[in-house]
C-alpha cells in the first residue's frame, strides 16, 4: 500500500485486540470463571455403546459428605419434537435433550447418565463412582452400511425414514434419504469414452480443539439462569438450554468466554443444562463443570464417518457426460449428519447434464455428530475429486485444464437446484494454469503437485 492510500486498516499491521490478554495470561476462558460459593460438577458416562437402563441408584452418591446435588434424566422436562438450527446443522431438540442425559437407553460409549455437584471436583469424582446403574446390554452397530441392513439392531425405536419427503412405516436406522437428479444416467454413461468408479470410506474425526468443553451456571431464585461457557454460538446455547429446561429464552443469559478452538464442535449444549439443573437443585449455588480430554473425545460431536461411492464418465474431449454418487453418512446416535451438505457440494464445481446423487442420514452407536469446518463437504469432495483426477489422467488431460473444460459459471444450475451467481471459478482456474509455479519443474523423486476444486455455500 502507498502512503497516499485511502485505507486506514487494509495494508497496515493492526494489533490484535485480544492478543495482549492471551499472551500475558489475563484472558478469562470458561474454566477460569470463579463465582462465590461455587460448586464443581462431574458426569457419569456409559461404559457401553448400546444398553437399556433398567435402574439407577444415586443414594450412595447423594449421601457422600460434600455432595450437594445429583441429577438424572428424570430431572429434565419432557421435550416435544422441535427442529432447531444450530448454525451449521439442524437438529431435533427432543433427541438432543436425550443426548444431554440418557433416558431409557445409552446409545454410545460416553453417553451421559447422571451428574453430581459437590464442594470440590475430587468429591464429585468420588461421588459419580458410587452411582449404581443396572444395564441390559444390547448389540451395538458402529458402521453406517451395517446400520442400514435389514437385520441391524434398531437404535431409536421411534425413528422412521424420511424417504424423499414421505415418512416410512417401519423401525429403521436410516433417518433420511435425499436425492438430487436430472437428465438420464444411462444416456450420459453411454456417451462416455472413459468411466471411473470408486468407493471411499472416511472415518470419524474429532475437531481436536485445545480447550475442553466447560460451563458454569447459576440458576437464581428469581428463575433466571446465567451461563458462562466456551462456545462458538452463544445464542444457539441459549436456545438449547432454554428448550431443555422448559424456560422462556428471555430467562437464560449466555456469556461466551474466550475460546480455545471450536471449529464447529462448540455449537452444541452438553454441560450447560446440567450445570443449570445442578445449580437449582443445590440451592441456587453456581456450578462449574469442565470436561476431561477423554470426556471430549468420547462424548462430544465429531464429524461423520462416511461411505461414498462415486461413478463418473467423460468423453474423449474431457467433457463430463454423467455423474452418480451414493453418500452414507453416520449421524451418531441421533439423526442430523451433514449428508445434505455433502450431496450439495459433491459435484458442485462441474457442469453435468446427467447426474444422480443419493444421500442417507444413518444413526449408529457413536456420539452425535457435530459441525466440523464445512461439515459434510470435505469427505464428499475428497471422493469426487479423486475420481475427477483419475478421469483426467486416463484421458491424458492436464487436471486443471480438465476442470476448466467442465467448470461451472454464472447461471449454471447446481445439482441441488439453485443457479450459481458470479463465482469467479473459471478465472481462478485460468490464473492457476497461467501461474509460473504450476509449470515449475519438480525436483527429486518424492515431489508432486496436486490440485482440487471445491464448492461451499
């Protein structure tokens, strides 16, 4: 930038507003919150992936000196079906309430069963060990494809498939089947000179933020609830907590503390409703809860594992003639995987006249999935771009040139319906093709150059 520039910020090096506090230790994160008379809470979690809860005995824990409150799902209000938008995903709040504390069944290893508030965290730890739970073990299903089988154990007894907008009439682990379709696949593949077909499996991956989930709550005598926590979405946590506790949203105030990473994983309420319930039950004393790293990994939402099958064909000139894909996304124990986003972006960068995309949202005995940096997109695009590269290689066409031949422009219709506005994709591809780095020689036996295209809404 020149000295005569009209910009006051662009081209300068402004001091990061929160930088000094963070490097000097003055920044207050969720686990740093301290309130007068504060108690400490801990959660009892399931050692089983799938089991029916026959009986919970909390009497020994409640009798331990220093314990001020014990809660189970019986302390949660009954929640009706209601859909909520968490910013990066859409969920049924009744299911998410069951995710906060298990009701009649535990549905994954680490599923919360009960919580304790005590004078200090050590007493709370000892108290949860005294809670006795009687289980009836049930066969778990951990893989999305296996969960779709006709003889697979049913995870949610009331779940029925939303099949292209129509509700099924049989118990199932398939929460939803969505489809995007246009043209005629048979015609498209008949026009192809080369066809590539591949199946990709991606495993469950956690967001891996540095700071574990935490929450401090104070349920005051006037009925209001104040929460301090580590979250990416204060209003989302406010709405969920209000719904789970059957409170007007105006009575719940959420103050987000500094956040040590989230990447989509800190939009879901896990501890906030529990801390609030423990606060009320302990005589309106504030309660702080902080997850261990083990709790985070086994009990909070990772990205979905997936099975993705992609088939694409192209003619001798490199024009994609047909594309077909099946996406099976593991939602975890409750519906709501990002398979819809995966279906929407899978072939997003390319003009295809003949295509069909089928997506399946499938429940398995794993923690409920959560958002993770363009949720649902990365594994879908990994599958499709792998096939695109193979098509280009088989046809002897430069991979960037192959993408330029097939790239979408303003006015082209996406697979899921809407038309693109101005996106600059063709200009970006041409700039990459023309750049000297793309033509620079690769020195050494272990060097390569990869390209990929992706779309996100």
